[in-house]
């Protein structure tokens, strides 16, 4: 019998895998057993908690909004170009083990049962809300400020290729939800024509790459500026990026992570020409298994945004790099739900977590969001990437 219910995600029990064999065995869950697990009191409690969170989010969207005029801000003394020394393509020991485990886990993810219900449209905004368009070193930064006096924990959102900063709210809903939770959100603009902005993110994207734009220096200038203004809390800065912006987030983290508290990347891989981060950090990677703009398994790109042929690293390799840096064990905790599988490496140094959230039917889109437009793929309704990212950051803010 068809079921209709409020937006939800499936409740499933995290599994500690003591061996690769148990990972295979744990993946072979029957549809009947998976369906029964959702009818338990614990499952109903999870759904009720999510419904209450959604109602709270609806209420905060009804607040009065005011658009702040464009403000010019000058920042001088741009840091010199970073010297990235260590190639991210070199792996040994734990790095290779992590890649192997991730490949094996992914191979059995197709066996996981997916059963769900009708969901409503994503609860995301259509406008810029309480946003201000400001400038740093002559380039635009869109700023969403929370209520109350700073400094605030801060999210730097690096948009996808072809986006404009104001589209971050329309596509992802992150600014309105994050400011409600007390974050300041900064969305710097890449370079390029209107509706064509992108980043120099290692192996991508044009025209920023061929022009040698110093986007790493620009983003670090943005951070320094809001630190100096007393608005951003030093050591509580989080990077978020999608697509080329996800590649850019990896690139910035590789240049030095002394001021970062965490990073989340959706649909982007590690492509920096070298990587020498100051320290390990918690990382959440969200990626669609059917992404054709940034292929999950790497290699040649079927549909590059800028039309330029390139080879990408795999999502598994990118995850393994950060896992190796954090000295994570090779046995993750697995969780799964309607259309997603999460492998969480939580046995890492300094209580760090490196997590890979695979969207099994997802393409190059923001899960739980809206399409970017221009023929972009339709995003999967679950998981809700914005909610997952903010939940992940909450342990480090």
C-alpha cells in the first residue's frame, strides 16, 4: 500500500564493521527487514524530531527581512602565493587501505533496500534574505549575518561554476538556516561574466584557470578581513563548496588550515597541484554516484562545465587523503537510508571525523536543494545536504 508522510529520512542503526567480510554481510539487508526497522518506536522518534526541526525552520523563514545596501570594503596586503609542496596523489599505508575499504563498501551499497514516502518541496528560500553585498580587494562577497553581536562562527560558501553568490540561498537554503543557528555566512564570488563565475581550482575551471587567478589568496584575504572586523570567530571558520567550489574548498584547505574548524564538499574532488595543510581537520564529503561533471570514480569527465577535457581524481581518493591525514582507522561506521549510504571514519586522531556520504542515484546537484538551472540535473530529495552539513559542523563550532 502506498504511503504518504512528512519529509523524513530513514532511520537505520549505525554498524561497527570489524572486518571487510562483515561489511559485505551487513549490506545484504532484506527489504522486509529494512521496512520493519522504520516502524520501531526509535524510528518514529527520529521522524518526530525531524518534523519538529522542519517546523522550527518554517517559523524562522517568516521573520522580517531587510536587504542591506551595497558597501565597499578595502583590504590591503594580500598574502603572497602559497607554495604547495606535497603532491596529494601520493598515498601509502593507511591511505591505500582507506581507498580499498571505500571501494568495497561502495560495491555492496546497491544491495541496500530503499523504501520511502512522498516529500514536499525543499524548505529553501527564493531571495537573498538579510544579505549584504560587500567588496574585498575589488571582488564581491555576499554576507548573511546572524542576530547578536560577533564574533560568530563563520561558513564560507564557495559556489558552483555558473552560479552567482545570491543563488546560494535559492539552491541550497544554507544561509537562512545557518544564520538561524548563529553562523555568519560569506559567499565570495569567483571570476568571469555574469552567470559564468568560476574558480581556479587546480585542474578546473576556465577562464579562471588559464588566467592564473589567485583565488586562494582572495579567499584568505576575505577571512582575514572579517577576522579583523571582529565579526568572524578565529578558529571557528568552516569551508563549504559545491562542484568547482568544492574543488576550490579542497584547494584552500591544502594551502593552510590553521584557521579552519572543518570542511564540507558537495560534488567536488581534491585537485590541488600539491597539498600541504597545516593540520588535519574534520571533513564531510557528499557526492552523487551518477555525477557526470565530477565523476565519482574519477578519470575522464563526460560533461565538463567549461567544455575542457580533463581527468579528475576519484571521490574515494579524495576522502582517503583527508582520512590518512587525520590518522583514521580503516574500519568506518556505516549508516544508510533512502537513497544514501554514509561511511563515517570516526576513529581518528584528536576526535576528528572524516565522512563520505554517497547519494546512490544522485547526479551533479545539491541533494535536498533545487536545480542550478540551465539544464542542470534534478537533485535527489534525500539526503538533505544542508542539514547534514550543519549537523556535522555542530560538533566543532
